[in-house]
C-alpha cells in the first residue's frame, strides 16, 4: 500500500490527514474500493493497483465493497422511510 499511498497519487496534506487514526480507516476503505473496482482509481492514476494483490484478496475486497454498499443502501433507505413516516404522522395530526 505504501507504493500507492505516496506523493504522485496524493498531495502532502492528504498524506498527513490519511495517516492519522480516524482518517486511516477511510484510506483503507478507499483502497478496498480501488481493489474491488479498479476503474475508480482513474483520477489518481491508480488503475493498476489491483495487480499487486492475489485473486483471493480481490474477491474478498469485492465482497467487502458489496457489503458496504448494501449496508449503506439499507441504512439510508430505513432512514428515509422513518423520516417519511414521521412527516406523514405530523401532517395527519395537523389536518
């Protein structure tokens, strides 16, 4: 990961921010996405990063990325439904 987490792909401030505790988790998710979907690295020039890992790691990254998308869709969908129910309840009390 140090090969790709360096100066030509990230600027100095990003390197400093993504090296500390809370943001390094975001960096890890970025690299999982990069391994799962190589075309997502076009902007930073990281489309070849997936070649340095084995097929098992690539498949696991795809599973993790798919799981993340599923959980986010479920979370925001549930939140949207809850907001709609609360709004409907408040509207019905006014009428």
